[in-house]
C-alpha cells in the first residue's frame, strides 16, 4: 500500500460502531438474518435473499464518507435486479437531512447499475440502522418530508415531468409563443433541407416580437451551425429584405457568408490549379508548370468574378493578380 493510500485509509477509519457493524453485516448469512428481521414485510416479499451478493460501496461520494459506514448488497427481486443499502449513522446527533442523503445514495447505486450496461433502473431499498444517543430517532426517513409542501413534492416526483415536444406543436400555435416563437419555429424545422416555407413565418416573428441584437445573431448562428438548408446565405438575404429593423445586421451576416464562400471557392480553385500545374511541370520535367497552372486558374477565377460584377479591386485582392493581368482578360 502506498503512503497516499495509507493516509486515505486513516482519514476514513471507522468508529468502533462502524467497525463492528461492518464486520457482521458484510457476512452474507448475517446480512440475510438482518434483512429478514428489519425489512418491512411488503418489501421483504419482493426479495430473493438467496441471491444476496456483497457489492463495493466505493462509488459513494467522498463528502458522505464521514457520516456513514455503508454496506451495499445486490439481489434479485420480483421487479428485476435490485440493491439493498444498510447504512449506520455513528453521530450522536441525528442528521435532519438523512432522508435526502439516503436518496442520493440510492440514485448513485442506480447510476452505477446503468453504467454497467443495464437498461432498466434497479429497485434500491435504503435501510437506516440508527444507534445514536438521542431516542427515538427524531426525523422522518421520507425525503418528501424535507419539503415545505410534501404533498406537492410527492405529486411532482411521482408523476411525469413536464414535456415540451416541439415536434408535435402546430406551427400556428408556435406563432403565439411570443419571444420564444422564432427560436422554437426554427428548432422544429432545423433539419429540413429547404426552409423556404418557414421564411415568411420567421420574418413575421422578427418584425412582431422584440429581439436583442445578440439574440438575432445567436438565432442565425444556430441556423448556420445546426441547419441542413442547402443555401443559408440566400435564406438570410431573403430574410433581411423582409425585416427592415434587422436588415443591416442580417445583410452583414449574409455578406460574411458570401465572403467565406468565395474564399473557400478560391482556395479550392487555386489548390486545383496548383495540382494541375504540378502535374504538368512534372511531366515536362520543369517547375514552370506549377506557376503557369496557378496563374491560369487565377485568371479563370478572376474572369468568372468579373463576369458576376465583382469590383476590380476585390478581384485583385482575392486572386493576387495585378491590374495589367486583369486587363489581359478583356483582350
């Protein structure tokens, strides 16, 4: 054992109560007797005690170790695989939040069960064995009693949690969702290849409902990153023309998209030209082909850009060609 392990072991040395309890309860036959004696009849009837198996309690959170000595057994129940916890409190003052701690232990055991590859949650039965000086034990072991309104908490945690299934909400209903409407509409239809049919609805929402500049940017970023639309730039431009108060911001985004598209196209074209030039140069045994191929491709790209009405200065900047070289294109 390393010094660190020894130190860690000393840090969590159990009290005499713990040591004796653990020595007895980690013996399966003793544990069976203990469970038969103390488990309520309705729960005991669920358990197959012949399948009792001692499990490691190492997953218990470090900050809980100082409170409990834990013994964890797995077994088969009529409801599937399950666990029984036996916990001893060794403090002289009972813990007001013991019930909640028991629940945390139970959830930790359930999580470990899922991590082992199981699909269904196991039934976990926490059992508190109290030996404190104060008698009787003064607090409820029902964690719901820790709430100000136990009945409301019981209803909440024993019922289905609220669900907002955007996929089944009608678009017309989403239009009434006020400040959340635009994002919700986009989230519902984000996987469509063509969002054109949502354009008008989205434009109406951007006009009618207040939205901060940062929210607008987040909305469009979401469209670009998660969306599968074939032409995001065209969609943003059309949206800009329909929403005067956000037109400048949307057009700026569209121009940035266009610039990125041009740069990507240029990069791909130049790369292709270089490959073509290199192949030609290698065939002729000279390096001049590389430069020639690069120049030919740059001229070809420049010609396309000029034909699409892009300004000369932008073309020169993007292609690296001089004014004289551009002039050759017109001849």
